C-alpha cells in the first residue's frame, strides 16, 4: 500500500524563484535563504519520494475571477510552468500522477470534501518555487507531483479546520492505494506577509514562531484559529498558512500514531516582502 | 442579512471579499488579459484605448493609468491581478508593494531587511503605537 512518509512546509516567494533562475543565490541578500534549504536538498536525495502531493495556491494565473475553486486537484499527466507576466520560469515541466490523483479525488469526495477536478492547468510559482527549493535545478523533477490548489485569493479561503480535516481524508485516500508508493505531502505559502496597502511589508516573527511550534505540537488546537487572526497578525497574504494544515492533518499521529520527528526547521526574514518558514516532519 | 466583515478594522488593509470581487471584476479581468504578450504590447501602445475595451468605471481606468495601486484596490482590484500591470511595466513585487506604503523604494527595502513592518500598533485602527 502507499504511505505518507513525511510532510514538508515551505514559503513559496516568487522572488526566490527569480533569484535562482537569474543566478543570484550567492548574493549576500539571498545566501541565508538558500542556506536554509541545504539540508533539505540532501534529505530529499536520501528520501527518494515516489510522488509528492503538493498543496499550493494559484495567484491569478490558472484561475481568474471567472472560476474560483476552493479545492482543486490536478489529475492531468503533465502541467506546464506558467507565464505569470515575466515569462515562464525556466524549470522542467511538472509530471503528474493521474492514477493516484484520480484515486484520491474519488476517495476524498466520498468523504464529503467536494473537490474540483482539473485536467488542464498551468502551475505558477506557488508550486514551482517549493520544487526548486527542495530539489535545486535538475533537468527533470525527480518524481511525479499531484498539484492541489487552494483558493486563498478571494476571501474567505477554507477554514483552518476544514483544511486540517481534509488532510486527514487525503491520508486515508493515499493509504488505500494499492501500489507501495513513498508519498510526501507538502504545504506551501506564508509565512507572515502583506503585499498590499499602507500596511504592506508587515512581518510578525513572534507569531510565526508560535505558529511553527503549534503546528508541530498542537495542530488540533491550531486548526481552530479563525481567519481573522491570520489576517490581523500575519498580514492579508499570511492567510496562505491555512494550507500548511492540510499537510499536517495528513500525518499519522492524528489517527493514533506516534508524534512525527522534526527533521529540519528554518526561519528567515526577509525574502522580498515575506518571512520564509520551512519545516520537515517525518512520520514514525 | 449582509456579509459579516470582522476584518474592516485592520489598518491599511483591504480584504478582497465577494463584494470587492464583484466591484472589481472587470478591472481584475483586464489585468488578467495582460498575461498575453500581444495584449501587453497593445496596452503599452495606447493605454486609454485598451482600457476603453473593458466595461470598467472611469475611476478604475484613471487609477490604472496613474498606477495608483491603493486606489485600484479601493475600487475592487486584487494585488495578484494588479501585479500583471507591474509585470507589464517591468516592476518587481517588492517595488509594487512598496509603492503603496508612502515610502521610497530604498526606504521600503531597508525596512524589510531590518525585519519588516512591526505588528505593534498595526493590529487595529485607532490602536496606540
């Protein structure tokens, strides 16, 4: 049977992708950001995941205001890196896993989560920047990826609670898949940042630190945090952090297993407008 | 019953909710059209003519031409959509975000390098700093 071996959490700042693509990673400004992922790249080489279930949000790229799905699962064979206005990122195309994706969709929908199924979708920095941070700049990504898009553009996004419950349904779905696949689940976005209005540039390190602590030790309690607190304390775009609760909800301690091991934890301010947070949790 | 909006007391922040989305629908869809290179070229060649192809309000069109992002947001624009105008102009996200704060580009960048804007005094309108 397939199993979730670990969960990965990371910000997906577009400027990080640009710094990589333009060869600026050695610059003093960017060095500390990329250094935080040295361990992670090595760790991924040892882990050799078969599939990544990657939770991210589209930033007015694949979805305009014509269509705003709250939860959308990518079931296509492949996904092209999108042109977000600066030209597509020079990264490999993303290979999907249509069979596992369809299996998850069927299972999760029957568990009362009404997903939108997407067979054609370009993927933006929300998905490709985490891949770059965890795998560097390979010719091809090392494994298939199932993109899972969450609406955080138009308020309200799904509640933290809903995301947390969904993660549990996704775990159940993956564990009922017949092939013995090593699956990782990633939650991306955040941490505190605000990109709009006179309050732009907001960073709340204390709040971010507490969020990371609670994500590790008290995910159940954290999942009850209302939207308003994210927006007020972590900025209008900090609300992306609800997506981390999908990945956390998929860990096995939530169905009676042991607590996950914290393999890596990293935090740095700033990357452009944003606080970068990163965590790796391994199931036991 | 009207929508519950507990987030209107956050200073310097506009939450892009269903009402804003309705108000800004054409403004945001115009921004979306700039993801195509040929549309970017047509817009740059004659901004007014290009904007007139969209059923946007005159105020929205003026705000776009003035690159007044705060005004665009007040009129229903969303930052991820408005970013397409910035991309067309060759601006980074940091330049765009900074332009809404009343700070110069250097001041804004320096603030971020020093740890960003503090939350203290920025949680609620009228709160003491």
